[in-house]
């Protein structure tokens, strides 16, 4: 039963928080949040997002941390310990990171490429963007199967190296340094961005109330976008919060952690918008380009900034890289943790390094497959009427398994278990009534809406119009 200590434990509560915030803060914050906000009307999206974080994000986060720490196991083991018949929820939470991690590592690799390219521009070294149109530069990179595969593999290797080190001497040691570095770099980029002439329009877009997008069927679509984004960004419904919770010491304060993690994640998402929107508007562009925001629109901002533009570009893409790798570490750990549990159940040694190597290899293959697809432009066959394999993996995990798993979890999680875990060590459970209400009513209702909205928008069914 107590075998989880063999898998590892956090050395300090600061270390745990950095790792957990590192898991939450990722491409979802620095890329997904600003571009979805751009497509969904700015302030209106922000407001719905904040409401969702408070009523749903916080409670699911607390539920998952409690579940993990209570049973001391990864996501499959935790649900199995609750009851054999709930094992399937655990498997949902195990498959999701497995589907996400491949394309996630590919995108992380893109960030490395862009950091190098900006460095190349600064030194005039010939491996930069070199005055090319940024859309053309991006396309020539992602359709280049060799170089996008190489960057993907490089990113997976770095992730594997850190996770092999274990919970406190690998993951915690890295994130304790990386997260503060990320924060400082983000502040530097924000200062540059908001002091560009014409930056005000970007700030207005984020903070000035404007409900135009809610017209027609807009509301439900914005809600679904914000809900899906919140789950992805907080890493909920994907096993990781259960797994990281299982490495917490019994005297750590769960309620406080469940407040800090979503709060920090939201702050970073808003900071990312502050770094991005003013710069985009200042260079006379629109943020409504969707996924192109990070690799096309922003690169053109850095290219247009003059001599030191590439330096800011380098800092920016390095910070996105850091955010991505602290998340891919968590994704890999969530997958491996369950494999180690299963080995322990069979009486085998856990053998962290071998497990991480093997799963790392699978992740490499998956990532390279998505990279070879070249965002759908290299002539691969696709399924479900989607145009890229990235979208396919994303739809199955983020669009279906995750809200479904989270919805089940909200319904079946015994609130007494949470109560018991939170109040260990005589901690008070200050938000108990709020928690009980939200987990029973707000969370399941919202999950159903997110599920419908995601399926609707992915397949263009127009249920809500
Ligand atoms: N939250 C991460 C981000 O914002 C991505 C993510 C989703 C994730 N699910 C996860 C990270 C599970 C680790 C584990 O980009």
C-alpha cells in the first residue's frame, strides 16, 4: 500500500507548487489563452473564463489533489482504489496525456526552433528568419519533415532526461529554477510590449467590456471555448493533478494549494495576453488569426521591432519553451506513474528509468508522426473529417475524454474523502460548502456544455445555431 514513497515525494511545498504550476502553465497559457481570447471577443471571453476557474477549476483541482494524496497512487490506481468499477475513469485520465504529449512535444520543438531562429537573426548568422515573411517562414519549417522531426525528438529527449531524475531530484529541481525564470522573462516582454507606440488598443481589447460576440449562438460557443481552455490549461481531467497530489506529504495544505495553482495559472495566462495583445495591435495586426498567433503574428512583431527585436523574440520563445517543457514533464510523469503502479502491483521493481525510457520512445514515435504530418500539408490521410493529426489527437483527448472523465469524477467523488484529506493535521476546510455545491452542480453541468460545444465546433454541426 505505502509503496508510493518509492516513486518519490516532493521535498518542499515550494517545490511542489512550482512543479504543479509548471504543469498547469504551458502552451495553453502562452498560446491557447491569448489566441482563443482573440477569436472570442477579448473581454467577454476573459470574464467567462474567470467565472469558470472559480466555480469549476478550483473544485476539480481540489478534488483531484485529494484523491491522489488519499490513495498515494497514479490516476488509474486512485480510481481503482475508490472502486473497481471506476477504473475506466482512471484510464480516460491515462490515455488523454498519452494522446496530448506527442503533439505537445512537437509544438515545444517549434518553440526551440523559433528561439534559435531569433538568435540567428540577432547575430545575422544566416539561420534566422532573415527578413522573410513570417507566414512563409513558418510554413517552410513545419512542412520540412526532417527539421520538424529533429526538433520534436530533441524536445522529447530533454523531457525524458528530467523525468528520469525522479520526483524531487529531477522534476522538482528543474521546475524550482525554471518557473521563476519564466516569470521574470514574461515581465521583461510585457514591459517592452506595453511601451510600444499604439499598445493601448491591445489593452482595450482585453479589458474593455464588449459583448458583441454573444450575439446569436455566440454565448454557448464562447462558454465552450472558455471551458475547454480552462480544463486544458489547469491540466485537469488528465491524471496529472491526481499524480502530483499523490507525491504530497500528509502535512501539506491541500486547500491552499488548490487555490494557488489555478490562481497562478490564470495570472500567467493574463500576463501572456498582456505580452502579446499590445504588441500585435501596435504593429497594426489583428489577434483573430487563431493558432497562427504564436508562430506567425508574433514573429512578425519581433521582426518589425528593429535591432533588438530578435532579442525579445529569443527571450519570448525561450519562455514559451520553458512553459512547455515543465508541462511535458508532467504529462510524461502522469503516464509513467501508472505504469510504475502496475509493476508494483505485480511485485516487480518499479524501475523508473526503464519505464521512462520506454514511454519516452513511444512519445518520440508519436511526436514524429505528428511532425511528419506537417500540420496536414504533407499529404497524409486523415480521419473524422479533420485536417490534421494534431487536431485528431486533441479532439479525442481535450474534446471528449477529458470533459467526460471530469464530469464522472465530479459525480462519483465522495465529498467525505475530500473533507477528510483537507482537514488532516487540523487544517480548516474553509470553502467546504462552496466546494460541495460546485462539485455536485456547477461542474457536471458545465462539463456537459463543454462536451457539446467542443463536438459542435470541431465537426461544424451547428447544434446551437
Ligand atoms: N496545462 C498545460 C498547458 O496549459 C497542458 C496540459 C494539458 C497538461 N493537460 C496536461 C500538462 C496534463 C500536464 C499534464 O499547456
